[in-house]
C-alpha cells in the first residue's frame, strides 16, 4: 500500500475515535453535532477540496433523509394510528397470552424474516416497532424475562431484517451482485435461504437470550413507547374476575383522562394496514424479476412498491379505517399525528448526520483506498469478496455501496461466472456488507435512538448482531463452497 493509503486509514481510525470521544466524554456532544464536526474534520484531513466538502455533507444528509427520513415519518404516523386504535396492544396481548415468554423471540424473529423479504432494514424495523414495544412492555410489567425485554425481542428482529437485506434477493444489493457475477436467480435464492436460516437463529434468538440479561437497563423513551404502543396500563391479572376490575385511579385512569384509545377498529384491519406496504413491496420485487421492463403493469407495480409510496399507502389505509372505525374526529387524528412526529425529530437529525459522515468518507477517497488495499491481498475469492464488502460498508456507511463496489472488484476474478461459486460469492459479499455496522450507518442510529440505548449498548446489539450475521453468513458460504 502507498503512504497515502496508510494516511487515509489513519484518518478513518482517528475519526471514529473522535466521534466516540465527543459522544461519550464529559462534553456529551449531541450525536448529530458530533457527526457533523467529525465529517468536517475528516474531509479536511483527507484533502477533500473545501469547495466540495460542504456539498458532500449536504448531499449525504439530504440523500439519507430522502431515503429514510420521509419513510420513517410515515412509519411513525402509521404506528401511532395503530396504537391509538388499540390494535398493537391486542396483537401483543394475543402473543403474550398464547405463547410462553421463551418462545417470543423466535416468533418476533420469524415475523421479521417474512416482513424482511421485500423491505429494507429501516422500513422493516419501523413496521415492527409497535409490536416489539407492545409485547416488551407487557413482558416488563409481568416480570416474565431476565434482562431487558426490549433487547430480547429487538435483537431477533435486527438479525432477520439485516440478513434478508444484505444476503438475499430480491433486495437491490444482492440483485446487483447476482447480475454482475452472472449468478442464477433460483440457485442464489436457494443458497441464500440455506445460509440465512441458521444465521438468523444464531445471531437472533440465541444471541438475544445471552445479551438481554447483560443489558437490563435498556428501555426506550417512555414517550416513544407510548406513541407506538399506546398509553401504559396496568398489566392484566392472571385470573380476571368481576371484583378485580381496575378502580378509577392509577395508570389506567390517567391514560383514560388523557384520552382513551379507541378499540372500534377491528384488529384484522389494523394488521392489513401493516401488510399493505409489505405486499406492495413484494409485488414490486416480483414485477422486477418476472415482468418485462416495458410492461405498463410492471411499471405501476414497481412505482407502488417504492418504500415511500408503499408506506404512504399503508398509512392512508390505516387512516381511513381508524377514522371510519373509531369515530375519531379529524382534529383529534391530526393532533395525534402531529404529536407522533415530535419524538422522532432527534432521530431524523442523527440519521442525517450519519449520512453526511458516510458521504464525506466516500468523497474523500477513503473507501477507494480500503478497496485497493483489500484487492491486493491473495486470499480465497469468497473471503476476498466478503472482506472488501465489509470494509467498504464500514467506510461508506452503506451496505448497498459495499455490495456494488465489491462486486465490481471481484467480478473480473470469477470469469464468466455462473454456477454454485457465483451464488455463494453473492451471499458472501452480502454478508460482508452487513458487518461492523457502526456510527456512520443510518441503521445504527435508528436502533440506538429507538431503543433508548447509549453508544456502548447500541454496539453490543446493533453492531454485534450484524457482525455475527456477517461472520455466520461467511461461514455458511465457505462451508457450502466445499461442494462447488
């Protein structure tokens, strides 16, 4: 490697260390401000022209908020509508009452696996937060788990969503890798599922059971929990009777005084509201896979399946059934939706700051330096693809960028492609793009702020889970490569 490459690597190391210091030291700098300060310092140190640096920050923040921010806002409002209707609490009660607590992480992981097929990581997590918060709050009230129930249920969701996002078509990254390496779609899907299932199990419910007792104090902000899961109530007694009805005092009475949640909306319709964006995104992926690009129906399905459009459709559906089924006035609904946006304002800013940091790293040439260094290593092709994607994802803050760039680097090394090796390389590159998900990834900050974690706790959950997914995915690909 050249001296300049080593210099860029040093800058990256110092930048991450500075970010951690600013956030965790006595200064307690707000993460958004810290991200912007580190972005500016990194760009200057790496030699990015000053005239371009401001544009990089604006492009990164704006692009990330364009991809995630509007969808997050719609998801927050959708979650508020579902919580106001009482639907998420009813679903949570059904899960808690019908399943043993030890089975709940497996059920949440399975639900996330299904939802994650057509959804990006951030979108899928937004959709699942009302359910996770509702079930976790009930478990917390019953004292049915050791450690934080939010971690116990959140980790399987993170594992499933990240695995699907990085390793399995029809997500855009794996699809791009599959095309660039001339891999067969059916074979890649089959290999991807074989690799994904044990990966999700080990990085999800199994790791959740181990880490939850070690993060006992993780609990999201009460306002955010109330937004997604509704006003907190007394937990239901094991054997209800007429004499055990709650008196007109306590948390239940206070919730009622503040405006009781309406329960006129059928739970089934509320579930459909969650499934609307899932179905639209799934139809989009099917259209992109099997329909001709010139097809009018295909174009319509692709548009309807865009995350923003799909989430908007789900929100409008939920809005319609909530107003019609609960009898809420338009003014009440508007006030509730406005309130739902207040608690995510800080999350939006932090996600934008992460996008700015990502773009500066990319525009300053640090990502290219990492790829160049990894390309010069003489190692197994599957391991090489995984390593390049891992390092590029770390430096750019984007799993998709890591996948696309790694594919371009290793494609000439695989020849005409095709066969089992190409499909395994797609999986390995996708797995690499998931690992070391840290402070320059929007998903890291979404998890950290949504679950009310500090930096250390977020590292032990989001970063650790996705790194486990990355390592297990690579191990499965290498194991299957024996048969290539």
